[in-house]
C-alpha cells in the first residue's frame, strides 16, 4: 500500500511521519516463539539467583584485632569498625561468655543498631527493627534481611575479626 | 469442539483461535515465571536459601509447559 503524499497527511502525521509500509509485522506465531524464549530466559534467571543464594555470601578480609576478652564485660557491647574504617560494627559479649559481632548498619535504612541488654536483642531505633543477637536474624520490624555477621577468632586473650558472612 | 472442513476461511479462523489460545497459555506461564523470579530474588536478599530450588523447579516446569504448547502447534 502506497503512503499518502506529505501534503495530504493530517497535521500531526506531517510532524511525525510514520512509514507504515516499512513496518515489520510480527505474527502471532513469531510472538509465541519470542514468549517461549522469554520463558527460557526467566527460567535461567531463576537458576542464577538460586545459585547465588546457595553459594552463600562469605567474604574474607584481613584479620583485624577487635578487643581483648577482658575489655568487654559480659552482657555489654563494644563498637568497632570492620572490614574498613567506614563500616561500623558491634561486638557483643553474650551472657554465658560467647562473643558475636555484626555489621552495625540496619538492613532497612542503614541506621546504627545498638545492643539492648534487657531484651537481649539488637535494636534499630529509627523504625523499631529488632534482630536476634544469637543469629542476626530479623525478629520484628521492617528490616528485610539479617545483619551481616562478622566472623571472630580468638587467639589467647585477643579477639580478631576475620571475615563477613552475608 | 466442532470442526468442519468446508472452506479454507473457516479452517484459517480455527487456526487463529488455536494460536491465540497457545499465546494465552504461554503468557500466563511467563507471568508466573516472572513472579517466581521476584520471589527468588526476595529469598536471596533475605539470606534464605532453603526454598529456592522449589522456585527453580516450578520455573523449569513452566518452561517445559511453554515448550509443549509451542510444539503442539503443528497440524496433524
């Protein structure tokens, strides 16, 4: 089908001429093929996401001394920075003698979490998010994922941060 | 289903309906797979890895269904 001469076109088509004869029509069957390819792409994408989720997210960083064991009384916490000077972290000496450490940025909107000894949780004051101090998992509130856990190693009287999980 | 082999026009109309039904099925599958992918991403960001293989299995099943629907288009 021939296109109308420019002078006979409506005003809006003169401004934005559209050559319909140059248009490539996609048939229903071609569209069906395209959708099947999309289906394959979505499946492969889901496989990729699953592999990433199963791979874990452990990252090793150089060991860094955090504190001596006697420096943090049982039931108290100490703030430090790990793995870089711009990454706030919190070390908690749990009742019972065990030490745990987490990145201090709340996974909701990055407010600093603090140790709440009476409730034995890590609390985010901005939007009332609460994390289990034993595992770093979210107990309540808007945070979408656990706190990154900092792996600790004890050498004699010293505690070293040796990696970040999550 | 009534299928009368009379004029070529009626047969063509039947084929169009068949392809449109196939399209509808595959579009439904793709929308479901998109939803599964978002759930898998949510699980990844939440740090949960336990349930993701179920999502992969259902997404793969969806792709197989799409393939079967595509293969079914050939006339007998």
